[in-house]
C-alpha cells in the first residue's frame, strides 16, 4: 500500500494543471496518503525541491492558469545517474510514487523512473492535444477558446478593412487547435500538417472567394508550416486582398481553465492516485469517450496519434 506520493508538472504548461495537482492532493489526503508537491518538474525532483501538502495547500487554485508548482525543461533527466540522484532525494522524504503532468517528453521521464522501481503515472497536460489514445489533453479546450476569442476579434477588423487575415496558432505538429478553432469561427481556410499545405490551392480558393463577392477572409494555420508574414505578402500580391498575418503565441498557454479542462484534470488526477494505490505504474491517463482509463505509456508512445478524420472531412464539406 503506497503511503507517500509526489506530484509534479513538466514541459510546456497548460491551463488545468493546477486543477490536476489539486485533485491528486485531495484524493491522496482523503485516502490517508502523504503528498508532496515537487517544484519545477524533474529539475526540482533532482534537487529535492519538495513541499509537503496539507488540506490548505491547494486552495484557490482550481480556477488559475499556469502551474503553481512551476514547470521546467531538464534534459539531464535522460541520464540514468541523474534519475538515480532524484530517487535518492525521494527516498529522503519517503516518496514512493509520482504523478507527472506533462506531454510526451514528460511521459518518457515517468516511464524511465518506473523502470527504476518508482511507480509513476502520467497525465496529459498540454494544449497541443497531440498525445495518442486520449480524446483530449488537459489545456486543449482552454487554448481553443482563447484562439476562438482572438479569431472573433480578428473577424471584426478583417471585415471592417476588407482584408484577408492569417492567424498562426500553436500545436507543434498537431492541427487540432487550428481545426477546431477554424470550424468554430467560420474560417475560409484551415491549414494543418495533417491536411497538408498547397499554397497555390489556397491562393486559388481565395481568388474564387473574392470573385464570388466575399470582401474578407480568415485563414488559420498551425505553427511550423510556413512563414506567415511572407505568406501574407504573396497572398496580397496574387489575390489583391490586403493581407495581415498574426502569430498568437504564448497567450494561448495562459488563462483560467475552462470548465471542461477543470473536469478533465480533476477526473484524471483522481484516477492517477487510484492506480498508484493499486500498486500500478508506467501508465498514463486517457479520456476515451466518457471513460477515464490508464494505459501503458510504452503502448501510447508507440502509437502514432490518430487524429479525428471526421472533423477534418467536415472542414472540407463547408469550405466556400
Ligand atoms: P513535454 O513533456 O511537454 O513533451 P519536453 O519534451 O520538454 O516536454 O519534456 C519535459 C521533460 O521531460 C524534459 O525536460 C526532461 O526533463 C524529461 N524527459 C524528456 N524526455 C525524456 C527521456 N527520454 N527520458 C527521461 N526524461 C525525459
Ligand atoms: O507544447 C506546447 C507548446 O506551446 C507548443 O504548442 C509550442 O510549439 C511549444 O510548446 C512552445 O514552446 P516554448 O514555450 O518552449 O516556446
């Protein structure tokens, strides 16, 4: 029976991480399990930067963006000797198991620690929605709503000035933020790495749209596909649409988590503690339909993420 658990947040922060920390803490305390917050991800684990949590520790954080435990990138954790030193720090306070909230890199760290005898459970904390085998990740819904808000505002000015407006959004190689936001806001075009990018096709579509009397256009594109400022110049030259490009950037990672993210983070945090209590490790938590399940990290990381083809097909059905 596990007596003491740690919780940390790692990699890029995501709204809802605080709700996950809170759920892990409360579930532990309700079960009589001691719980430590680990500051600054794996870096803090290595340095023994631990805070023992009580019933007051996670008050007033369910609604807050970011992560009050802070996050860090710590590539040194890939070295076994560094992980061994972290385990020594855990032993000093009797920490037997760990909940890691982060993306696929953080999952690798959790797996590596589990293989060294420390049961770890990963929670998908990333705005990108790029983790295989889970319908949604913690933070995706909040980031999506931030983008929707930005696109609605851009529509106002785009329409007033009869412009084409391009918005580049985050997601790394995952186009879900672009697709869901583009659909929500009636974008003329949505470009993702999954759908591929044909610049001539985009320009032809915008020309046609202009020819049918459209006076403005919104284009949403996932980061790392092309230089959007250069693209704007080429669109303007080829179509006659005055064009402006915007890169939304890190504001997508902040803000108060939506109800959907709070619920997801809370349910996943509870499940993580339950699995550790059963003596399980090397698992990550996924949402599959209405179920919250634990799946082997090795399996999940071995899968290529299956994006929701249906939603990408729907994008094409309502194009122009
Ligand atoms: P994310 O978790 O958002 O994908 P990163 O890829 O930066 O973000 O990973 C977060 C942290 O996880 C890294 O800084 C490192 O401490 C740890 N990590 C990443 N890959 C590994 C690995 N192969 N083995 C051990 N730890 C890892
Ligand atoms: O993984 C989350 C994310 O925000 C990605 O969407 C983006 O590509 C990356 O992190 C940005 O990383 P950084 O905060 O290190 O610039």
